[in-house]
C-alpha cells in the first residue's frame, strides 16, 4: 500500500471545497430547469386559454351571446347560432352517463368487493383497455357495426315493442346516425374512466368500515350500500364527472355517428350535432373569417365547460384521497 | 317484509348484478376487437405497408405514407412531451408541498381531461395561422402538449415509490443533489417512467381531432415536418366517411394496424412495470 502524500489532506480539502461550490451551482441550475419544466404546465393552460379566446374574439365581438342563444346556423347569411350543437353536446353526454354510470359502478364494486381473485386482473385490464382504443376506431366501429345494429334491432324494439314511441324521446323514423348512437358510443368511451376512479376510491375505504357493517349484521350488499358507498361517494361523483368531461369533448367518434344535423329534436332517434363535431366538420370548409371565428367561439365555450367540469371532478376525487391520507 | 331471508335474496341479486355489469363492460372491447380482426385482417398484406394510396376507384394500394406519418408525429410529440414531462415530474416529486407543486399537479390533471380538439385549436392558432400553412410540426406540438401533463403525473408517481433511504445514501456519499436525482432516483424509477411514457405515446398515437387543425393529412409521400403530413387516424376517418366500399376495407385494415400499435405499446407499458415492481401501475 502506497502512503498518502503529505499534502493530501489539504488537496482533498480544496477538492471538496471546489466540488461543493460547483455542486451548489449545478444544483441551482438543475432546480431551475425542473422548475421551468413544471411551469410549462400552468403556462400551457394560460396559452391555450389566450389562443382559443383570441381566435374566438371576432365572433364574440360581432355576434355576442347570439352564438349561444340562437339556433340558426347559416354560413351564407352570416348567422351563427350554436344552440343545437350545445344542446346536442349536453344530451349525448347525458345519455352516455345514464348508460355508463350504473355499469361502471357495478364493475367497480365487482372488482373491489366480489370478484374472485383470478378474475380481478383480466376484467380490470379489459375495462381499462377501453380507454386505450382511439376514438376514430370507435367511430369506424360505430358506423359499420353499431349503427346498423341500432337501426335494425334496438330502435324498433325501443319504439314499437316497448311502446316508448309514445314518449317524445323515441318518436319518429329510426335513422341510423342519431343522438342515441352517439350516446351509446360515448357511454362505452366514458365507462373506463368512471370505473377506474370508482374502483380506486372504493378500495380506499377502510376495512374497518366494512367489518363494522358486517358485525352489525348487514348482508354483503347492505354493507356496500350503507357503509362503503357513502364513504366513497364524492370520489365516485368525481369519477362520473371525469367521464362527463370526456364525453363533452369527444370529437371523432361522435362526428362519425351522430348524423351532424343542426336541429334541436327531443327524439333520440333523430340525428343531432355536438359542439366538437360542429368544429371538426366545418373547420376545413370555413371560407370567411367570421365563420372560422364562430367555430373557434364554439371551441372556447367547450373549453370553459370542460375546464369547469374537470376542475370540480378533480377536486372531488382529491377530497376523498386526502381523507384517506389522514 | 324485511325478513333475513329477503335481505339475503336482495343481497345475492345485487351481487349478481355486479357480475352482470362486469360481463357487459368487457363485451364492447371484445366486440370491437372481433370486428377489427374479421374485417381488417383480410385487407392487410405487404402492399398495405409498402404502397401508397391508390386513386379512388382503383383497388389495392396501401397506407405507407400514413404509417410513416404517424411514426414521425409520435417522434416529434415525444421529443417535446417527454423531457418537459419528466422534468416537471422531478420537480413535483422533490418539492412536494410548495404552492407551485399543488398548482401544477392540479392543472396537469385538469389539462389531462381537456378535449383534444381544444389542443388542436391551440396549435393551429399558434403554429398554423401565423405561418400560413399546415405542418407536421404543428401536429407534433399539439400531441406533445397532450403528453406533458400525463408524463408529469406518472413520472411523479413513479419517483415517489423510490425509497428515501436510497436518496439519503447517495447524498451521504457526497453526490450533489442533481446527480442524486438523475443517477440514483430517476434510474431506480426508470421502468415506471418508461411505462408512463409508453402510456402517453399510446394515448396520442390514435388522436385524430388535433391533427385536423395541424397536420391536416397528405395524399402524397412526405416526411418533412414543415409540410402537411399523412397520419393513420386521419386516413381512417377520411376513408370511413367516404362512400366507396373499397376505402371502407382500407379503413378497417388501417384501424387494425392502428389498434395493434396502440395495444402493443399498452402491453409493453404493463410489462415494463410488472418486471420491476411486481404489480402493474396505471
């Protein structure tokens, strides 16, 4: 073993000192860099808001609230009333939630409470995979599989066999492309979001909650209903709102199956329009600046609505996970 | 009568209903995959990957340009989305409780839920309108912007799994903080971060709506990021809504290829995590 040089200690002290100074500086650079990356996220939200509203401004300035309140969309005449599209967005999303919510919560309860352990992974995986399917593939499947199925079997069944044609909601001829088709496609697309959030919050419910209910003599269902679901309620509502956010802004699949007709009709069998499909459909054909700007104004309204829905949804989900952390 | 017998019957029925819900929820996926394979597989040949689209009316032809276009768009989006997302994730994992961290976390989640069409409008207003023409770059930026919040949140989650003792050990050995973060913490969580990146790529690979405003699509062969570029999802949309039967066939084939890409990436993401942590994280 070689002995250390006499001045080793001094040299090493110098090296350390230099190194410490250098790393303090490089640490600052590193922290500034990662902070800059983090700042991109709020920056992006602001940039999106500014860009969308800048594009929409000419239409808002010229048309004002008539974009929201009138239903006459006439490009040549310069009338841009998007009420049918707003109506269609709300109705198709509502139909989607009515179909998807019970299913999604059922799946979540199944997976968190009752599933045999060998089924839990595959079923959870298959449901989650629904979220990975591109929306254009849903649209393609919707056009060539779902719509014929609805037109030939489901719509006549609902209208005639169940006599729902007596209500305004299922009246009239069974077009294929329709509000109902859009609602069903959106239900399939929103389902994985609702079920995965619901499953997470259900699993976050403490064991003691369940054991207490069972010890008091509750059946397994009563345990779910009275002890588990109330505890997880706001998280589940948050999950439903996340699904709603998805459904409100979904573009391609809806554009392909809803029929794209700017009319307000009570019947789900009739074609309709949504804000997103209106923009997607007419953007490439927009000839004059006002038309383009009116489409962007519809985009701005969609942006605001989905921003609010998502913010509330996240807040609800967080309030449950925070409680779990305590 | 709320007799014990009735209550147990109700309980059994409700539990049965949750089984039914699970069965019904898995059906759509199986249906969609079934139809994709039945209708798409017959139209897939070597030509589909190597040939350009033929003019309407002629049979045959492929989607070579759209497949390459989609890969280029994914590349541009990843170059933008991954470094920023991972950097932001590092920041969130290291500065857990600052007001900035809370804000970023919340806004990233909100951004994740924004409709992709809004991202398209944003990229169009910023990169297409001022320049005067559509481009692959604008498409990549729109998709990259969609990746940022997703990668941010998954990176943060994966970094939080790394034991503090590891970080402390590195610091005790005299590593500067940044070396500790990059060479120790980030490397330990690498498998999870790769998973997050793959999930983000899988999500944007099939996006169509933002591309309508940015990449636009292109009938011809183009690999320039300054020109409009073809993309698989755009092509599927155009063909599916066209009246020609021949194009419907190509749309199904394209959808099968697209879903294969997405599923392979999703499965890879799942296994990348499983090998490291024992259980999938998503």
